[in-house]
């Protein structure tokens, strides 16, 4: 079977970087491009990190397109720096990338790629959805041309991680999420309900570092600040693999339990701003607009993640 062809729209970010490595380690997937967006940190650093992580993995042939520097309406906060560090990749120190982003803006790149091969590209959004929302507004023909959209975002039954009700990616640009949710694209949503069950421990990182590899050292150093945050605020010796879990939607969907629901996002600007909610009782009588992961065999996923990282390290990276 041919691998799934994917583009990742991203704001790297520690778990974003781990997602690229996980995708590169997975033969079921062909990573074709990264498009960057502001989110965990500003656009200059997210773009630099995307290029630098690809170079670390000897994958700088994969194009990177720089995208939006600001959300549609909201202001860009700095909450991500407390989790991901001021560089966006924790304590990891990567050389300045030799490669450069392509000249095309991420919005135009997404439109061109999706329209060129209808039904072929699966898009992953693992940061705020600003780029995709503007691409939809600029060229609505991409909606029927996308094979599928897989989103890391939202919190359905789970509480939020940036406000009591809202998850970071959606809260960072709720208006963009609102556009995307109602566009008519086939969506799979990977919310905090499942990502918080996929916990990478410090023992897992030590196990990976039994292999002498730049990738293993990067995972150790990148997750150090992330894990400090979890120890301080979540009382857990490890960190959640939020973004990497999206890859399981393609390579190991049997680990996830999905339900189809009508899901919306609060853009009122009030206390619930950015809250994602599902109409479980179908009171609005609206058809389902996405498939939502509400449970996961979390430890099995973490084992799969570690095994793929070990294979990448053993490949001489």
C-alpha cells in the first residue's frame, strides 16, 4: 500500500518537533512539506525550528513555507514559552539551519499543492489554524480537494490547558478554528481528552538515550523544559505527546476510539472563548462535522512512539 501523503501545518514547539521525527520514522507516511504559523512562539522561531529539526533528521529536502505571524482577530500570547522555552524547543541547541523557507507564503503553497492533486493530500494542523482558515477564505476550492484534515486541538470532556475551558491551539485563534470546523472538510479531531493519556516519561527518554544518537539527545534536551513544566503544574514526571498522537490517526487508528459529533467553538470573547464543545445529545439537530477521538490506549501509543524513535536513531541519525 502506498504511504499517506501529508503536509503538517505547525508552530514548533517541542511536541511539534517530535511529530516531524515520528512522521519521518513511519513508513506508512510520506511527509511532503511543513507550513509554519505563529502559536507556541512567534513565526520567526517556528520557521527556524521547522528548518532546523528537518536538517537534524537529514530531511532538509522537505520544503518549509512560512505562514501567518498573527492570529485572525486575537492577539498572540506568550503562554507557549512557559511550556516550550523561549526558543520553542526546550533546552535543545540546534545549529542555525542552512536551508531557507521557500519564497511562497504558506497560504498560497497550501492552495497550490491541494488543488494540484485533489484527494491526495492529508493535512495535519498541530498549531493554530490561521493558515488553513485564510486558505479556505482565499480559495474555497481546496475544501473538496483535501483528502482529510487531522487536527490536534480542542478539549471536549476534558478541561482546557490554557483556560479552564479552552485548549491552546484553538484558543490561540478561535476564529480560525470556527472557519475550519464549518468548512465541510472531512475532519478527525485529536483533543486533550486523548493526548493527556499519552504520557512520555523521563524513563522513556532515558531508554531512548541508550542509543548514542543526535536524535535521542535532541528528544532528551527538547523535552527537558516541557517535563519541568509538567512536574511543576501537573505533578507528573514526564510530558504529554499531544501533537505526535495525530500521526496515530493514520498509522495506528486501532489505538483510538472515535465518535462522530457536531463540534463547535466558542468565539464569543467571554470566559468560554476558544472552548470546543460537542453536541452529544444532538439537541441542535445538526449533522456531525467531524470524527472525534475520545479514548486511546495511551501506553501502547507511547511504546509505538519510542520504538519508531529508536529505529530512527539506529538508522544513524
